[in-house]
C-alpha cells in the first residue's frame, strides 16, 4: 500500500510539473511583446528588463547608474539590476538576463524549454546586434552548439590570447648586434650566440648560462616548437584521435629531434628533466638573469604587479635587463600556430535569457550596447574593475588589451600572441550538432593506465646520446604507447567511427 502511495505521489508530481510547464508556455505565448516599435536602434515604447549582477554594491555603483541612464536615453530600455542570489530559475524568478556557471544545468533547462533559443533573434535582427556578434564572434556565440539554429547561451569574450610566445633577452641581442628572430633558424643562431658569448653576457656567472630554458614538461614549456611541427592540413579525424596530448600526432617526433639536437649543443639546461614544472625552479634562473629565451603566455613576465618576474629580473640585473616577445617557430606554411583541442566549452560563465522573459529582443539590444567597444571603454574608465567586471557581462577582462593594459612590455607581448593562429577544429561532431566528443577519461581512470608517461617519454628521447635518437625514440615510443597512449588512441578511433561514421549518438 505504501508502494502504491509513493507511485501515485510520483505520478501526481509529474502531472503537476507538466501542467506548470504547459502553463508557462501558454503564458509566454500570450504575453510576448510585439517588436513593431523597434526601428533597429531604439524602441518607441519604453521596455523594462531585469539584469543579474553579482552583489548589492554593483547595483549602487556609479557604473550601474551610468549604464542605466545611457541605455534608457539611447535605447529606451529601463534596466533594473537584481542580485544573483535572489534568483531561482525553477521558480520562474530568474532575471531577464541571467548567467550561470553550470553548463549541464543550463543545457538541461533549455531541453525543458525553460531557456530561450535566441538564434532566431540573432538572425532576424542581425543588423541591430553587430556589436554583440563582432565582439563575441562565432566561437563565443556558438559555444553551446555549432548549429546556428540553436543558441541557448552566450559565452563572454575572453580578451586574453591563449597562445604561448617566445621571450628573448633584448639587451643580449643588442649587445651582440643581433636582430629579433622571426624563424626557427634565426632563433637557433641567437641561442648559439648566447652560448658562445656567455663570458661577455654573464661575466663570472658564465657557467650558469641557459640559452633556451625548458623544464621537465617539454610538451608545455616548448609548446610553440611542437605546434610548428604538426601538419596544418591534418584531417579532423586524425586531430581528434591524437587529441589527448598530441604526442602520438605526426610531427611530435620532429620536435623531439630538434630539442635533442639543442640538448647535445648545450642550448637547453643539462638537467631540464629534473626541473619540476610550475614551481620556483621554473622561474628562478629567469629572475636571476641567466636565461636567454623561454616560451610562456604573454603575461607571464608582467603579472602580479610589484612581485612580477620582470621586476625581479630588474632587481637582480638592473633596468637594462629586459625581454621582448617574438614568434620564432613557423610551421610548414610559414604561419605561427597554437594547437588546442576544440571542444564545447563547458566551463565559465554562460549568459542566458529564461523562458519567463517576455522581451528577449530588448535583452539582446541591451547586451549589444554593453558590447560596443566605445561603451566598454567609457564604463571601464568610469569604474574600478570590481564593478565593471560584473556589469560588462559579455566582456571577460579589460577590452581590448586584456588585464595588463599599460604595463610596460605586456602590450607588445599581447600583440605578438594575437598574431598566432589558433588551430581549434576536429573535435566537434559537426555533423551531429550540438553534440561533441567528450574527453575519454569520463569512464576510465587515465591516471592508472597513463601515469605521467608523456613527460617521461619526451624527456628520455630529448636526452638521447649522439647518433642514437632514432633507436631511443623507437624504444621509448613503444613503451609510451603500451603505457596507455595507444589504448586512448584506439578508444578515440572507435568513438569517431561510432558517432561520425555510424551516426550513433548514445549515450547522448
């Protein structure tokens, strides 16, 4: 009897939920606003929308007041800001413009028709939303799906480039009469010059000279070199099946061979394999002034204010000691590339419009206004970062120059990183949108079958004795594939055939 009661209760709840959903859909259909009074820039009748913000202080800031007054004056949209912890999408109290960090949750709500599909608005009013679409681009507009007919959230634009660049001591180049390198050959020649002129450059510390610094994770610390070795015309399938770490991808061995040559020439640290990544060991030599060149993200030297690596270098060697960012590793087409596995971005903030919103167009016009470069600049000049970061929802970081705008050297380094082309295709299942291949470690313990093997493999091969690269590579590559890399390759190969060839989307 108790079992029957529970069953009846469950059925009752489901019926009530269905009725509520139907009621919501009916209500939305009946009260959606007409957009006949929109001339492409401004509404004739004042529109009222609510926008989520992080905290109460954001609502009270002059930044919020400026945006409110400007949007009301220019667009005839009256904005009310609502603190994030006061919303509840399930109860239908979510603001008209909301955001959430939980990809699976918002996607589930969309499948339940609780989130607006904004794709039709993006298409119909494309001429009125150009600031939004130009700022975000396809990467951030279609981050939930490659299918242009379904867009249930927008991802804020990340203004900081992800590509790594090469930093090289500009004062050493000047002292030796060398120009900034732009190719691998020119870079190699600079490293040789640093090594051969250690006495001139470092004096009594000449024995501490490190022409090119890498650590115990060469795939990361020398990533631009490896990226330049990969085939720019690789097929989507090959990119996917090799995508977990790229060490099985054609071209990786060429990068190992070059580093082996440089190791034998004394151009990289003799004990690089013992240098623990992401520790003080990786920057101590740089701060002390012993490193001629290294690869890192554009902001590596300059972030952390007074505690930055560049300030530490100046403290050790004087203000004349300095680095300049360059791109030195060209691929077979003469381009600079940064390889990243392309997958549906499930991390970070997602901006969405709940189905309870009766005016999606006004919301998008508002988002378009805060995506205008001039408006972004005005807001950022008016307010401190704690305020505008919570109000400029579509822009993550200072636009257009990232968080380190105005820091000496950082702008130049960022421009160099922006010149690198991201290779980000092949992993999205474009024939079966909006589904995407997931990382293969969702159902297996990669740490158990694949323990730190890429680092060990790379370090062992780079340390190959003179004339023995091919034999060492063959031996270590066999160990590497048997440790788990081949297993992962086979899993991905089967997954590709399952989805793309056979059209089987299970378990999605």
